[in-house]
C-alpha cells in the first residue's frame, strides 16, 4: 500500500484509530496510539526491521571547534592548528538536537529523500521542510562533499579540504549548490552528505565553519530515504548511511572536528553501516550511536543490506520522547506534505528492537565485529 497524502486525513494507513484521530489538528490525539501499516514485517532480533534508541539525551561536554589555523604551505606550521573549547550540553536528545547532516557512502543508489520537522512549538503538525527525487531539483536540500579548494570551498595545508558543492554524479565539486541535477548513483569510492539550502554566511552556524558551509536540521527531525546498496566490486569498499552533528563537516569531517567516542564527541548515529573488517558480513548493516554518554548499538543484530532492490527507511530524532527510531517501510508517498504528531507517535510506538542508551554500561551492545579504517567510514578526530 502506498502512503498517500490522504493518510493525514483518513485512517487508511493505520489500524485501531478513527479518521478523526488521523486528521491534522491543533490538538493532539489522546486515544490509543495509531499503528502504521506501512511498516515492514516486524523483526526485533537477528535481521531487523526496526531499532529504537531510548534515553538518548544527557549531560556532558564535547570539544567544539572554535578555530582552525590554516598553516603555511608546504608544511603545517601551526601547533596546535585545531583550536577547541568544551561545550556543555544537557536535556532530551542532546546532542542530537543540534543541527545534523546525513552522509552516504557508495556503492549506493538514492531515489528519494524527504525531511519532516515540527511546524511550531506545539509540534502538532510536522511539515516537509526538505525533499529531493533523482534527476530533479531539490527543495531546501543541497548535496555536498569534502572536495573544497577546487570549484567551491577551500583547502589548507593543516586542515585539508572543506565542504564543497557536489557535482551531479557526486564524484567532483561544482561552483554553486545543485548546479547539476543529481542522478542518484554514488559509486563505491565516494561519499556525499546533505545539508539545508541555508548557508552559514546568511545566518551564523554553531561552532567553527569554513569554505562552503550550510546549516543542517535542528531539533526534532524525521528523515525518509529510498535507496539500494548494490554489491561492491572491491570487497574493502562497502556502503553506509550515517548522521553527524553538522559542526563536524563544517570544520573538517576527517580532521579537526568535534567527533569522537565518549567525552569530546558531539554526536554520531550510524544508521546502516556495512563493515569490511575481517569477520564482518558485507551483507549485514549495523547501527551504533556515539555521544558524550558513550556508545552502544545493535550488537549481533543487523539490518539486511539491500543489494537486490530498493528499500525505504525512516529515521526519527524526537526531542519530546528522547528517542531515535530507525525503521524499514514498505513504501512512502513523497508527495506527503505534512504529518500529525499522532502519526509520528505511531511510528515511535511500533515494535522495534529497543536499546536504552544508559552510557558506558551500554557498550556491551555494540557490534562485536572488529572495526577498522576499512569500515564504511573512518572515525578520526584531532586532539
């Protein structure tokens, strides 16, 4: 069944709810939670259909980058060149209530993206704030990569390349955002990430930014992606989808940034990450989460890598419930312009493997497969 625009006004997508419950309104439904019927067949262990992190937020600090000294070519003569200061965080979902970006590594084919966020402080309605379909112009969404210093962005001997606007085939940089229509095919040697169309030049961004820098999505946000992950020609190059604090890419994704595990880390969620380490199954994608609280993840459970056809996933970052949910859907109508809070609650209350992020004690549930720099993306932070 396709998720249609009418689902916000009728109960076709849900069971156990009246049409009145599904209709957008200024008042939140107070009856039984809606149960979406576009969820894939439920599996909460082994090969997963859904995973939910609860108790995500907490108190702590991470090292926010305040400056990067570029150095003088041909050597980095600044020591230190990466200047940071502790930033205190607290509250529900922290630090994942900060602006976030979503990154992709190939081999991967993207077909559609949509982002929904609360339209006002009541959160009764979540409106589509960004969207894209292959070979079409996006709405409030920009594809970026780390090739600064060529057609856009900048490069320095100490920090390397900043963000840049990605070309239509996602293998190079271009001079302006979305200058070429994105085809949706990401090869196994490249990465991209998505940001909003608002630049840090038009409104200042948190932390340090340089070169080509844009805002991410702050507060509560609901990402929907349709994609596939075809087989790799090189077994050491495997796909991944992950979310990062937007400050990371605005400084240097693989250099001077606020990324890390435990104290100093500003937040990362591996949504579906396949590993190339010895003993890993490249057809299995794990999930892990990192913040000042520590790290945890799906452990021995996994999401099946979609090598045989496209799939649709939703990822909800919800401040109100202090929850992050990753779910596979049977379909999604990308023409849907808004959804009600009751619909969001329906997804958050659906069956899922549930992991309470309780800090260091959670680490036992991380993936047991050895991690290495050959994994889908490299974890690196300058100190």
